């Protein structure tokens, strides 16, 4: 990684707010706690920190110190005590800045794909869920058995590309409880907030937003286009009845265009058949967005 980026990350960690009172024990620095937590993601071992502490005890040196610059490794509980009070949004600007520097330095050229754009995949993921433990920030979901599931969910945008095993994370957006709002927040609403916050920042780089059927929703598609981005969303027959009726009608008249490609997957030859049609309405209204429909079918040769 570029030394300037490393220095940016370290300076950001050093400037994170410290909620400890002046008289409290300050043996461990905030940046040591953050770097120790970050280091866990660079190993497959869940006991990484304990292993590093033992290395330090017997060899007076450890990887956390030599690679990440950690002065002293806090315990797992100490890391939680130091980092829990810090709002996640504190780190969003540096996350965006790191992605920006990767872009300007040409590191994202291998990710340029469909329509000479960067593909940003949106998806929701739970960071916590429980039927017994909750907090004021939890959203609630009623299960089929009548129990309430308490959740912390966030939309996690990442830059992806075909053939690339790595991804570039972008600032997330949490599904959250909102004061004064009767309707509970949801993944789609969080994704709209993300577009509002970050659309102008990322759109000039050329962005195509990816998502599942949840995102193929007319108002959300309009929100994407309002940010001067393209979209490539999954759509299902039961949620996009009109669109598939159009597809069926043009299939009967033979106006659907088809493209076939053959490839070897290492075990057998596969034929990929693409059916596509341009300018079909996303919904049944006069102001409907006109979109391009594509279907992909695999078969063994």
C-alpha cells in the first residue's frame, strides 16, 4: 500500500476521540486498540491477538508491532471498551479518502468493467441479531413464530469486478431507528440515504450500481439516475409482472435478440445464452423508466 495512504490511516487513528476521563488509566492508546482490531482481518486465526501477546512475552516482539506498528496490544475486552463509544461514521471520511487515492493513482483500473464504469454492489448484512438482547438502536422483525428479532443491519457498498477476487469497500450506511418516523427504517431506505450522501462524490468516476431484486424498485432506480449513475439490478417475474409480460409478447413475435457464447469451465463445455430487449417499462405508468431487459440461461453442451 502507498506510504501516504498508510500515513493517512495512522493519523486518522491517532485523532480518534478518547472517551476515557483524564484520571482513568491510559496505558493503551486508542490507535493501538484500532490497529489491534484491524490486524485480526489479516489472519485466519480467531486467537490472533492472544498469539501476538504470547509472542511478545517470549520473544519481546510480535507481528502486530512490526507490521501494524502497535505499541502495546490490549485485551479483547479492553479493545471493546476503547472503541465501542466511537461512532462508526468517524471513519467514513478516511474510508472514502483511501478509495479516492486508489482511484487517482490508477489502482482501480483493473476494476473498470461494464460500460467503462466501476461496478458498485449494494447489499444489506447483519452485524448483530438476537431474539433476547436488544438496544435502542435495534430495528425489529417479527418472525413467523411471533418472536421479535432485534437486528443491526447495514448496507455495505463495495467496488467489484468480474475476475477480481478483491473488492474495495466504500462507506456503509446503517439501517437505523429514526426519531419522529412511524415507518420502520429498511435496507432500501438506507441505500437511498447512501446515494444522497455519497452519490455526488462517486458519480464522476463513472458508476454502475448492482443489486438484487429488492433494489429494482422504480423510485430507487430514479434515485440512482438522479445521481448520474447507471444500474444493473436483478428483477423477478413475481415483482415485475408488466416487464415480463412485455418480454413474453416480444418473444412470441420473435423480436427478442439472442446471443450465445460457449466456454470451457474446466470440467465441461457450457453454452451461455443471453436474451435481451431494449426500452421496456419498469412499471405500469406513463412516467415509467424505460429499461433494458436481459436474461441469461446456462446449459451443458
